């Protein structure tokens, strides 16, 4: 709906219904303290009775309209909202959440102050729904997947309505979507892929199990054409898997988390054959996730993307350190959760205090069969005293096992030589590990939930750099003592554990990763249930 059409719709409606608003459409408090409410105000109170935030807003402003007086100001406010809603699809928001057709019909049917009051509240509800969806998302994360522990930064609805009523409407509405560069890049890619889809997608799929440099034939042509359409190589007439195709395949592999060997093996061909629709779904999910994180992330922060198996330190928007990571196994009890917290300290030469779940599920069965099992661990009572291995552990069950287990500092410690703590109820942290070989794997889901770092010492030096003149020397001097030592960070650092299967890299290029925990598939299903779908554009 263009601006001219909005004018044609709303100007005659609002000019006519303005005459229905009585001059005394306010709440007055006479000396008798009896509240006399006009029909219009009473209609607002009744229509807002199921929404305390809206009811509170109108009580506070004396039941004055902000939409329906018929003034130029109110007309501009309505048109700005309807124009913003026209572009809700650009953000991957569901059309059916904004029933503008029903509201237009209600506006046309107004013939009394009571009708006008109901429309006034309906417009405020429409604004708040749009503002919530575009600011902080459509879904409640934990309701979609219990591994998503993220707390959405919901805005105060009454204050939001008040701020909007006092602002220039169009500029105010433009402030609502996330302002992160990532959100803008995802939205641009969404619009681009929608155009690609409207033009028929990326062309015929590659009809081969695998291809390698030197190969020729129809499958190579299909590979070449898809890489050209995807933007990985310039147009070419070659029918041979040449150096240009090899470089394009390597770039594609890098952007999809595959081994960048330039050989189109089975996994690479499968990724190249992925339909544009699947990529669009991932981008829409990523935009929803970005709305969940519409927060200040910190000038310095740690960014752990579970799907890329990496941990980064970001300073002033620039990646200043990056290392490989290992994350939780794809088991219901081991998947690494998503949340944000503050890293407060590190522990050098840590003990490993075995989580209760691991004690009773993994070590207790072994102890019941052989009291000498797990000999690298100390068994301690509630007062921290070591429990004799002569104890008959067969008398205990998972319910009544009264002891704790701890692994002292040392080279074989499960946490390695350092752990990084952001105390949280999920008992998740970053740490070193003696299992270095796992970092060579392409898919690194091996932990019980915590995040293991390939370069924990360098990560520690980076964390200590703002407060130590010689961070490496400081760290190593403590390490050499072999004593468990807690080192506070002078300035706590935000840590964001995220899960992005569609994201842009430091070059601004789109990257995709596998949905290893199935979380994005569940988010997409929930978005569809809420009315989100892939829109069709005219080619």
C-alpha cells in the first residue's frame, strides 16, 4: 500500500470520525471525587481492560487519543505505522500478526465515540505488537528449545507507547529494529535471495556424487553454473573442472565450514545443491535470533558460536583473538546451552569438581562394581575429607550417594591448566583440555556441555592484557607453582554463547553451518506456526 493509497483511505475516515469525538472526551475529577468518564473514554477503558500496559497509558494521559482525533498529527501517526507494517515482511515478520484489513474495516464502520474508542485501543495494540516483534522477536526462546536460555530484552510497553506518542512517528519506527551490522547484512541477504528465488533459484543441481579438478562433462557444467549463480565465480564457458572452479569451490567450502581442499566431495556437493529456500529459512531464523540479542554486547566481549566451534574476543567491533573450540555432544544432557553472562575470573591450575550428573550416571556404576575405579579422582565427604576406597559403594544409588568427587590440578586434569569462569546456574564455562587431538576434527561435539579451547593460554593472555603489563609472564609464574589460583578480572567481560547457522564473517560474506542440535529447525517450525513464511516476489 503506497502513501497515496494510505492518504485516500485514512484522510476521509479520520476527518469524518473527528466530528464524533466530543470536546469533553477526558476524565474529569469534580469536587465530589466522582469520576465522570465520557463515552469515548469509557470505550477506551473497556477495550483496554485485557491489557494493563495500555490501560495504564491511557489512565495516565487522561484518556486522550493519540491516533483518532482526525488531526494531521494523528493521521501521520497512523500512516507511519501502516507504512512500517507494509515492510514487516522484509524483516521476516508474519503478516497475519498485523490484521490491518480488519482494522481498516473497523475504521470505516465508525459512527460513534464508542466505536472510536475501540479503534483507538486497537491501533495501540497493533503498534505494540509490531514494536515487540521487530525489536525483540516473535518467539519466546525457551519455549522453542530448552537449551536456549537467552533472556530476551523486552521493552516496557507503557513507556514505549508514551515515547512513540511524543515522537515523530516515522523516524521513531525506524529506530525499532536491531541496529547491529549483522542484522542489516542478514536483511540485505534475505532480500537478495528472495530475488534469486523469484528468478528460478540457482539452477539445476549437480548430478554427481563428487567431482574433482580435471573432471569434465555435464556435472561439471552444473557445478560451474551453480557457483556462478551463487556468486562464487565469474561467468565462464569451461566444461572442465579447472583452477577457477577449484578456487570457487574452496571459497564455498570456507563459507560453509567444510575442509577447503577444492574437491567437490559428497558433503560439498550436498551443500552446493541446497535449495535457496533452505538458505532463506536459515537467514530468517538468524534475524529472529539477532532480535533476541538486541542488547549492548560490550566494547570487549567473548563470542562463542557453537556451530562454528570457535571462540572469539571482540574489541571495539574487531576480532582480536580467535581459537577453535569443542562443545557439547548432541545428547539431551550434554548440548551446550545458549546464554550471555559476565566472565569474572579465571582459575589457573584448577581442580575439576565433577558435576553431580556425571558422578551418578558415569562414575557411580563403575564404583559399585569396583571401588578402585576412576582412581584419578578423589572421593570426598561433605566436609571435604577424603573417603577411603575401601568403602562399599555398592550400598549407594544415584539418589543417596553422599559423596563428591574431585580431580586435583595436574597435567591430566579434565580442565587442563586453566578455566574461565562466568558463574551461571548451568555450570558452563570455558577451559583448557588434555584432549588436544579433538581440535583437528571438522565437527567438534565431544564435551559434557562446557566449551574447551584449543589455545587457552593465549586466550588467558588476551583476557589479562588490559590489567597486566606482562600478561604472559604473570600467567606463567602462577602456572609454574602448580597451586590452584583464582585470578580476578579487573573489568568483567561479557560472554555470549550463541548458535548461528547463518551469519556473516569478518569479510562480510555469508556463512552457513549445519544445524547440529536441530535448534534452528525447531525455531523455523515455530516461526511458521506464528505465520512466518517465505514470500513470493514477482520475477
